C-alpha cells in the first residue's frame, strides 16, 4: 500500500522497492494499536537507494516522503479503502524546520483559530502557548539564514482595537509577542560592532557581515512599517502596557542602525577588489598588495561616519592579518618537511617569513607616516594586530630549523640524500657507523614530531611547543655525538690535506654553534701541528748539509737539492690549501703568522739550493768536460764485419769509461754498475760478439739543464 504511494524524485517502485522495505512497513503498521510504538516513517533517496527511517531522518536529506499513522483499535484493519482515513502521507521539501513552519502557518494555526467550540480557559492557555511557540519557531527558522523575522499574529486582523481591549487574554498574547520582538531587536542591536568577537575570519567576512546586517536592518524596517505591528503597538499603548515604550525606542534605534549599516557597507566595499587580488596571490606576491589595502583601511578610519572606532579598525587590521596567515598556510606543505624534501620546504618557509615581515614593515611605516603628518593619534592595538603574525613567523622559523637539522643529521642536500662518507685511518669505519646511527635516531625523532602536524600552523595551539622542546633536547644530544665523531676523525689526521678534507666534509655543520666551536678547536690544533712541522723543517734545512752522506750511493749535491725541492713543493701545496679554506673562518683568521713562517722557510730552502748549485758549479772543469762531450762515442760502420764491430765496440766502451771517469772527477755523475769495474774491464778482452757485452749504467745529473745524448 505504501510502495505505490511514495513520491520522490527519481523513485521507481520496481527498481528501488525491495523486500526489506516491505518488512519495515508491515512491522510499522502491525504496531498501530500500540501507543508506544513509532508513529512516523520517513523515506528518501540516497546513493540511488531508497532509505527508510523510523521517527528520525538523515540530516543531509533535502527531500523526503513521510508516513504518519493514527492509533487504531484491534478491530480495525488497514485496507486500500480506509488507508487514507488512518494514514497521512506527503512530501517534505527543503529543511524539516522550514516544512514544519509552513505546515504550522498554513494548516494548524488557521484551523486552531477557527475552533470556537473550545472552552474559554482551555483555549486561552492553548493560544498563549501557541503564540509563544510560533514566535520562537519563526525566529529560529530565519536565524539560520542570518535574518531577523518578526512573528506576526493574525488574531487582530479582523478585530477592532476596542474589541481587543475588552479581551484581556488577547492583550496578554499580544504582549507575549511584543516581548519576543523586543528580545529579537535587542539581540540584533547588541552586535553593532561587527564580528569583534570573531578572530578567525578575513576582511571579506567583515564585508559579508555588514552586507547581511544592512539587509537585515532593511528587512526589520520594512516589517516595522507593516499595519499589523502598528495595530498591535497602538492597542497595547491604549491598554497602557508597560512593554510598548521599550519596543518603540528600539524601533527608532533600528532606523539609525539601518543607516549605519548602509554607510559601513559602502566604505568597506572599497576593499573588495584589492582583497580578492590579495587572496589570489602567492606569499611572494603579497607585498605588492599590502600598501594599497592598509592605505584604504586608514582612509575608512579617517572618513567614515560610523566605522571609525579603535576597536573596529583594530578588528579590521586583525582580519587582514588572518587573511595573510591563511595565504601562507595554504602555500605550506608540511609533507615536504617530514618527507625530507627540504629544498622546497625551505623555499616556501622563507617566502612565508618574508611575507609576514613585509606586512609588519608596511604597517609600521604607515603608522610612522600617519603620526608624522596627522593630528589624529594612531592608537590602535598593535599587539592584537601583529601578535599572530609574529607567532606564525616563529613557527615558520621553527620549521626552518627542522629543515636545517634534516640537512645536518640526515645529510640531505637539494632533496637528495648524500652517501655516508669514507674516512681513512683505523677509526674510519667506526666514524662512518656513528654518522649512520645519528641519522637513524634523528629520523625517529622526526617521526615523533609529525604527530603534531595538524596543529603546527595553528598559532593558538600551544601543545606544539611541548613536542618541539623534546625535539630540541634530542638535537643537543645529536650535536654532542657529532662533536665526538669530529674529534675522533681529526685525531687520525697526519697531513694538512687530510685535515682540509675533513673540514670540507663537516663544513655544512658550521651553522650549529656547538659544532662550529669544535671545528674551530680542531682548526687551531691543525695549525699548531703545522707550525711544529715548519719549525722542524727550519732546523733540518740548516743542519742537513753539514751532515755526512748517509748512503754510499747518495749524491753529494743533487740528492739534497731534489729532496728540499720536494719539501718546498709540498709546503706551497699545503699553504695553497690552507688559504682556500673559506669554510673555516677561524683558520683563515689565525693563518697569517704561519704563512709568514712558511714563506720565510721556502726562501731559506731556495737560498740553500742556490748555494749548493754555486758550489757544484765551481767544482766542474768546463774545458775538460766540454772536450769529452765533443768526442764521438757512437759511430756508424760503413762496412760492418764481426771483427771490425767488436773492435769498434771495445773502442766505444773505452771512450765511455774515460768519459765517466771525467764525470766522477767533476762530481757531476755517480755510476752504479751491475758488477765491479775491474771485472767489467777484464771481460772486454774476451769479447767475440757485440751482444755479449752486458752492462748497465745509471747516472744522475746535477744541473737542471744537463742533457746527455
């Protein structure tokens, strides 16, 4: 019986009605004799399915079908013929409250007014409560839409004032309605300063408020001019009611507030376009819109007839602050921070910090210019306006510190994780494992901090500081661990280049003050070691030449020169490395004395090498040396034979031996032969083949320009 009577949009009985629907409706009508049983069914279409509710409805439903049964006796059975007699059904459109009000005003109230057969006392009590209920119902229904609607009773429409004065119950009901009107108007007038208590909206919310208020005031003014209200107030004034005077005063205030609302709306709407442009901007683009907006707010303050109080302008500036915070909050993706995409996160955070600081700067500059050129004091509450901006900047700086910690302890650079570095020395593996351990501990702390992700950007949520404090305590522990690893790594340093490599490896930690001090201490230790090395070399360079030769094969002149030249090149290379350590400022600051000492030592080495060369040059016999160089020791045989080749080879060797003897005398060459010279010379007479002569001659030249061909 219900299946074919349901009227809903997109409802098809064959498609939407199923067995369980029949079971529910049959059970509902089966209990019609039980007064405690549910007395209403509500149906609507959701997700292309028919939903049936008993005595309640899904709040999201905007269109439904209702079934209301009457209580019957056991002898009454529902049939097609008597269904409409015992069951009422129909549709509810829009909100249930709206449909209920429409039914009350269109059906129940008119029917009640026509029931003249009721006893006087019962009717009086009922009508009194009905008017009270209808006043509250109308008020509650339209308050949802931000409108103030006065309930207009229809009892006096066909009653003259003289007849109404004789009906005390009617006068009482009119007073009840008038009292409710007075209460409604007082509530409207009480909120004359806009959304002063609302701290989360932006300037557009303030404009919308005054737009709705202007419409509401205009609507109330139209209602107050209706004849029925004038008739009720006239009747109650004639009856000398104590409530009329207060209502009439409030009516006059409504007219004044209507004018005030229209004026405020006219001034505030000048901000609409610039605020819309601001809302479409990114944090990096906000600065270009700030000065026009702040200047217009100042203009409203100085020229508006009504919107000019300290509280109102402070509230408007605070809403501008809220809008800027909203723009910055939308631009931040906290996943970038906690998933270690630090490059994008740092860029966004920096833009938000600059945006907020630019806003504060423009506001303060405007304030100073106003105070310098205007007689009106700038007495706005600066703390209220900028407190949340400053708190948000601090939150962004906290998040920026987290990004830096991720770079330092997880070794993330340009959103890429750097591999664990390799360290030389017996402690190298231990240091690498220590760095990996710090990384794992840091990632654990970062995961725990992510529990506060939902409130990080809410500057009013103070619980964020608890998690941040725990995070900072852990970071201090990581810094101590890192300092120990750095000291351990520098304890393995044996050369300047090794130390510089470590400084370059840990240079990215220079922004952490504790680790920076550790690096500076190790820089001082490295310079001290380098200074001791320079002192040792200075002593050696002066004493080395006075010592006897250390090995039989050691060359008297060329060996020390080459040795000290290598030392010189090493000193120059080390100094070049030290001069380019820009990432350790303390080392560069303390380097000049060591550089001066190194330059002086290099100059001494050059002087010693030059002195050795001059001494060597004075011992050489130029004429003898030159005569032997001009002798041909290798000759091409025109008619080679075995005997002639052997003779020529023997002659060549004899000439070479004479040449080497000359070189030995002049101390220019040292010969190391594979056998003693006497044994080598005795073999020359027994040579029958040229390839039987096997010897090896190694020589070392002293002069840089000496060549042997």
